[in-house]
C-alpha cells in the first residue's frame, strides 16, 4: 500500500513538472530562441548505412519503454526492434523490407522477466515502381496511408510513448496489395494522393493488430504555405472486411498537419464502425501540439477521445517532454497521461521511452 502511495506522489510531482514546463514554452519562445522546430519525417535523411554507391541502404531501430499506470503492473520492455533494408535496382524499380520483433524482453513488477518466443515478422515488404516523376506504384505490404500517425508510426519518429487510440482501432494498419501514389503541384498547392487495395488477407499479420481480409481505400491531401508556416489538410476513406469480426466496416477521416509560429499542430478526426474492449465505437479524434523549448527539447500536449455507443466516451490528456538528438537518432520521451476511465489498458500514469535509430 505504501508503495502505491509513493507511486501516486511521484506521478503527481511529475505531472506538476510537466504542466509547469508546458506553460513555460510561451516564455521560452518569447526570449528569442531561434532553433527551428524539428519535425520527424518518414524519409531516411542521413540515417542508416549506404553501400553500392548509395543503391543499398540499411537501417535499424530499438525502442525501450517503461510505464507505471494505475490499476496495472509496472512494465519495462524492449518494445520494438527493427531492421530496414532498401535496394534501388535502377531508376525505375526499388525494393524495401522491414522486419520487426515486438516485446522481445518484458519485465512486470509482479511477474518478473519474460522473453518473446516469436520470430521477426514482416512489417513491410514491397516493390516500388516509378511510373513517372510524380507517380509511384507500390506492390506488396506497406503501412496504410490513412491519416498522419500511421505512416510514421516508428517510435523514433513520433512524439509520445503511445499513439492516439483511435489510430489503432479505426482501420487496418497495413495493406497487402497495391498503393498508387501521385504527387503534384497546382497553383502553389502541393497535392498528394493515394489509392490502395488489398484483395485477400494481410501478409504475416501481427497478433491482434487491426487487420483486413479485403481492403480498398484512398486519400488526398493538399498543402500550402502560410505567412508563418505551412499547413496540409487530408481527407480519406476506407472500406474493408475485418479479419476478426468478419464484418464489413468503414473508416472516413480528415486530418490537419500544420507548422505555424514554430508550433507543430497535428489532428485527426475519424468516423468508423468498430469496437474497443468489446464496446462498439463510432468516432475518435486527437489534437496534438509540439512546442520547442531549448535546442532538442520539446514540450508535447495531446488531447484525445473515442466515442463509445454503449458507455461513457474515452478521454485522455497527455503532457510530456521529448528530447531529440543527432538528427532524430536518439529520442527520449517522458509522458504523464490523465484518463477519464480505463480503456484498452490506458489509465492515469507515467510513460518513458528511449529510442535509437541507426
């Protein structure tokens, strides 16, 4: 009992610290801090190892996470280990593979250590075919291009320990089939569109991840410069047969990705037909703001909700810090979350994650 009280006192102190730091962001910005906001990207930049005159590229990442949440055991785990390889055969064809192992090593305060007995799974495996300067056809297994969070889900490229709940439950996270991507510039607008489909089951499906037996969807996003930044608005829709429920489901959404006055603002609103914890759910949303404090240190605040048809809506607020170094190779995240009530194992508590991307 005393240990639980100590954990609550520690969590309360941490929450107060995060609130104070978050409120100090405005003061920090007004003191002339000139560093440009570092926005994570899903491109390789200068990370990884290049061979064969740059045609062969290797990368790897590791994520270690600790969570201390109310009504749950403290947990420390080697959350994610991955290897990525890309081979550019020529100017027209390239091949990409990503292998991952999740929860390789786990420690629970009431159970001790455990080790995963699963082999690495295929997280992505595709061939990219260039159909022109602005059009690419991807064939194989890739991340579903739905919204903002899912295409950059890798831990070193995100700002919080856990992703928004709605982005895990509303649509299948992978598509095994094709993705036709087209980029264009029209009158100062940057247009990015995807049309994707999956005729059968997902390749090497992972555990209880949202997955489809058949899948079709599309997305279009338009971006334009602002007086003090840049904004992109996307809309998308998907229809699929759920792998577990065998039901025909849908997901439609709109998202915003905006950098303005050195603040990074992202948001997604998704309407869908699904469930969480055996409760029917029909919509969800999040709004996240990232503000630079000093050099590679950022304050993060996010509010999110999931609408449940037969129970009180899930609500969650996260306050946190993120420290990014060496072109996002090292990322340390510290979060405290306030949950309206526990859903999908998410409750009040502390989360810490350390990621390394080679």
